[in-house]
C-alpha cells in the first residue's frame, strides 16, 4: 500500500499550502489534477482565491492538507496576500513556455519571503516541450539559488503533479520534526483533530 492515501475525518496534523504564480501558468489545473485527478483545457482564471482539502497518510500520520489556489492577476494581490499567513508550504509556479512568468518569480517571492514556509518551484506545461522558452537548467539553478525544491510538471499529462505535493509535504514534515524542540506543534501523536478542529485523545483498547 502506498504511504500516501485518503484518510478519515480525523487527522494528526493540519498543513496549509498556497499555490502562487502568474495567471495562466496552470495553477488551478495542477490543483485539480491533484485533488480530482482531472484536467480541463477550458479552465477559467481564478478570481481572488479558491480552497480545497485533501486527507492523506504520510509515515503512518493522518494529515489534512488545505490548499489555497490564488489569483495571478495583479489586481487581486492585496486580497490574496492576506491568506499567506500561517502557510507551511508555497508552490510557486511558472510556465516553461512563458519568459514573463519566469521573470516575474522575484515579484511573487516578495509576497511570501518573510513567511517561515517551505517553497517548491514548479515549471509547468512540459507537455508543450516544442514551445519551451525556459530551459530546465534555468529553473533548477534559480531554485538552488533560492534554496527551493524544484520539479517540472504537466497537469495535462499528469506528470510529476503528485510528486510535487508529496515532496513538499515530506519536507514540511521533516522541518516540523526538526523544530519540535523550538515550536510546540498543534497536536502530538496521541491526539487526533476531528473535522471540526477539536482535539480528541486516542482511545486505548484496554485500561
């Protein structure tokens, strides 16, 4: 059985992920592929922000992942930036066929650079290889310089989409584990959080 699987309405950890990047780089399609395993070429641009949830199990821990899909248009920046607070992870997306989306990465980083959040840089639309403008090495070098994780994806062909979320979540969990002595986590291994956000002690089989 895969270590990533859908769980129940109770979870040990709650993680918040934010997807950011220019409009039309495929943020919503990446999210839809991950949540629903679906793709539509006629998806509309996100207005403001949209929210999805997925429950998974990682290393025997039930994790609820909140994923916030932000609008790429400049006019929504002041609205969406308020949702960054409390994020554990950032998925920063550019389109490998768009030099502008790659050149705008610095401006997006300014939106969240003060957050204590793990970031993964994603070059999307590798199914359009014949139209590629940004070499793999450019994305990789940029990510290394910023100390980000890095992958290239295709939401359309379902290439590396699950790996994006799994890699990011694994790194977040590792970071949380490393910081346990500095920060008290929302719950320990003996607690569960139900769907309403209330803690519950695990029941022992016997006294």
